[in-house]
């Protein structure tokens, strides 16, 4: 595995570099399935009102989807450690006229700048794999979530059965890094992606993290033959 995983500052610089092409590459390399995956994740918040936290917001796609699906009674705080990503998110929100509903800030997922039980729900989409101290980051998400609120992880995983189990690793390990590197001009960025997923390759890994953090009613759903997984838990009442 590459060295990016050992150096969080290197990961931040990596995302700084790919920020200008981030949305385009997400849609291209997933064949636009990333849009559907985010929609499914946000549907788990049906009926949830108040403030919702989007950790590792990137260019703000999850935050936008949260408001798009149900704008009444919702506000979103989007947090990311990459300033170029936040700038890209802000441009997107200005274009969509969503700044009244979404607040963006630079921040560290390992030390969220919010009080205990601030948010009705928290989400992290395709971001937890980039954090070395995953348990600590998830504990922070649980801390700032209100009792009875949901904590949601949307993350890349690897197919575990069927024809995709045989075919997808070739695309993921060979084709995706080549196309991503060629298009972004940064070969290391899209070599890092499969490396990071192979560290936590199944939804069961994330289920175990959630249960260890004290979340209840933990359940997962495989999306698109297991290329991505959605894991949801609830913060219990004391």
C-alpha cells in the first residue's frame, strides 16, 4: 500500500490538488452512480429536521442533496479539511442559491468544533476511509449527534459475490487509477483510492466501528452490487 495512508497531511494535499476536477471525475469514474448513492443515503433522513452535519463535505454534494430532498426545517453544516474543496463547495452553493441553508467551514473530523448533541443527524460520504483514526472520527460524529439521531456512513466497498467480484477489482485497481490520473493530471490521487478501500473492504468493517462507538440499530445496505455500502446507526437514549 502507498504512503498516503500514513500521512494525513499528504492526503489533504492530494485532495487540494484534485479539487478542481473532483466532481467531474466522481461522475465519470462511477458512471454517475455516485449521484444515486448520495440520493439513497439522504433518503435515510426522511422526516429529520433541524441541523444536519455533513463531515468531509468535499464540494458539497451531500449537503445539496439534503436540502434538495427536504428543504423545510433543515439546515446543513458542511465541514472539510481541504480549503480548495470548501471553495468549490461555496461556488456551487452560490450558483444554486443555497447559502441560506448550508454553512461551510474548514475543520478536522477528529476534533469537530461543535457542542455535544448539536445535530439531528450526521453523515460522512466517501470520507471516513481517508481518516486514519476512524474510531475517533466516528466517536466525534456520535458526540455531536442528538439522542435518537442517525449517524450515516456512505463508503466505497468491494463486491463480495457474483460476476462483479471477479470483474470489478480489475477496473478498480487498473482502469480507474489510469483514467483518473490521466484526467486529473495527478496519478497518485487515483492510485490512492483503491489502496484506501482495500483497508476497509466490506460494510461489516463499518458496522463493527458503529457498534463499537455505541450506536444502536446498526444496519447496512449494499449498493450497485456492493461497489458502495450505506451503513446507518442510531444514537440511543441515555
